[in-house]
């Protein structure tokens, strides 16, 4: 079935609503307790439910004003093709292909398409279609459509090549204001209609056109060679380069907030190196790859009585016995693993919670599978150095098969999450529930 251009990536209008617990309503939200990535609801009495995400749910018009109330993000494009209810302001052009992106943290980025296939863009031929947080420039060139999609901390451009005769080169002018807190991605990706492409082979060149007092102006050229890689062995995940794409083919690029680079998940490779922002978190039976993740800003008070806690992930694929061990690190305010001593394979027994690991056999489907981690979380919050808002880090290791998980920001799969129910002070009346959606581009991007 051909890939559907209108359904590429999740169409998020109000990202906060996507993770609202089913037992609460908007009227029950305690707005004064909003954070950039969190919401709190009053469930009656002293019972609360808190959701903490890894991606922005709210914004401030002035991010530096800590007294300003956080507002709900709404990515709907207005009739004038602008949007302001997120962490940036954007004006999408309707007389040419491009946009002007201004981050509320300071700085600006302008994009304009100049050429397709070596020919100047005819800005009089395309027609505009606006849909929520998306805008399409249809029929930009023969068999080519382009769309922009707004996300909480980024604007993404997609080019659809409908047939083999469609042009494969694009030239853009990019203006980046100096000291900007935003930038554009020079690494492009894409899929064909098999939706199994590992990579499209794209040559991209950025050259400086001019330096102005307040900005630098670049020419960004991209060319798809017509080649793409596909997985040819599901067990080994080996890919081979192919020259038989199934059209349509979609290529994307991103303008985003610089702070969104994900450093809270990744893979340890060959017991030697740590990588961040992995496309997939992998746990392999030969121990050459282990997965790790960090949950930042866990709002659990020291000494809380943990009544239930689960870690849930959405499995993409596994081979052989799909059993792994899950460990949490016995430490206060865990950071990202940067050094050799931080690697999952280097975790000493005294650092692992529990020492023998938590055996987990995820299901074979993409449903959200969970494993109980109540005792591990209790051990962490009982530490005298633990304080609400600190981070927790865990590892997925010792796989008896090869396992791959989806990212939390996947368009259709359930997000990776840490779900904790607790009462304050080691007992008493029912307390809050903490649900952490591990994000940013996410954990286990598939």
C-alpha cells in the first residue's frame, strides 16, 4: 500500500491532551501547578495525578519570566498561516514555499525554496491546503508536493516524490540570525512506500552565501541519488542498498529548538561506547548492545510509600527467547551516562537495583508491555539523598534474544512510561499517581 502523505508523522494539535489520564477532565487540572513538561489534576481530597513528559506540553511567551503562567500549546495554524501558541512563533508563506521561524528563547530562522531539479520554483503553480497544524504546497513541480508540520519544538518539512520522473534535487536559501537558539537539521531521512527503508542516500551541501550584520545566509542543496537501504534479514537486521524504490517517496528536514537534542536514552555498543538519541534501543543476546534510559525530574517526595510502579515499553521486534533484565541505578539524581564507568555493562552489583535484575518477558506484539519495578523505585526514594525532581536511570540488558523497542514519540505506538502510585510520608490517605512519558524524539525511535 502506498505511503499516505497526509498521515506521515502524528498530527499533534494540543500535545498535552494526548496523555490526559482517562479518569480526569480538563476542569480538574490545577493550572497553577503546570510545568513546561508536566500537568497535575485534582482527583478529589488529597489525591492527585501528575504526568511528566519529556517534551514540551506548555509554553510561556517570555521563557525567562518564571512568574508567567504556563499556557497550553495549540499548534493550529491561524487563517493568516501563523502560529504563536507554542515555544516559537512561525509564519508560513503562501506566496512561496518556506517559512519564518522565531524561537521565544531568542533568534530566527527563515527557509525559502529556490530551485527544484535545477529549475527556479514557479511560485504561481502550486495550490495551498491548510489542515490543523499542517500546510501543503501541492503541485510545486511535476509529481512533487511539499508540506510543513508544526510540532511543539520544531517545524518539519516533507517532500513527496510521486513517481520516478519527479526531480530529485532541491535548493533552499536559509537565513539564520546570529546567536539564535534554533537551527535546521542538515541530516535528511525518508521512506518509500515499503516503509522499510533504513536510509535514503541523500547528498547534502551547505555553502555560505553571505554574512550580514545580524544574520548568516546559506544555500542548502539536497539530492536524492535514487538509492535506499532496506532490511533484508529480520533477525540480524542487515540492510542492503537498493535501487528499486516504491513510489511515492517522502524526504524530510527539520527546523528545531537546539535544546531538543535527546540525551536521555541510547545504546551501549560492544561494552565500549555510549550513544544518544538512538533510532532503536536494542538489547542483543551476544551482549554487544545494551539499552539505557533516564527519567528526568521524577516528582516523588523522599520517603514516599510506593504502592505500585511499572515500566512499560512498546516492543517492535524480537528474535529467540524475548527475555531481558531491567536494572535501576542506586544513586541520587542520575545524569546521562557520559563516562566508561556509567555504561550499563560496568554497573557493579551494589549499584544495581535489584542486584539480580528484574526478569522481563515482553510480549511479541507492539502493545505496551509492563514489568513491575515497585521495589526498585521504593529503594531509590528511601535514599537519604533523594529529593523530588531528581532523575532516575535504568538499563535493559542480558537479552536472551534480540529485542527492539519503538520510540515514545512514535505516531501510533504507546509511549514508554514509568507509572508510579504512591502515598506521601510512608502511609495515610491515597496520594498522587506519577506517569512519566519518556520522550524527545523519544526513547527507542522506530
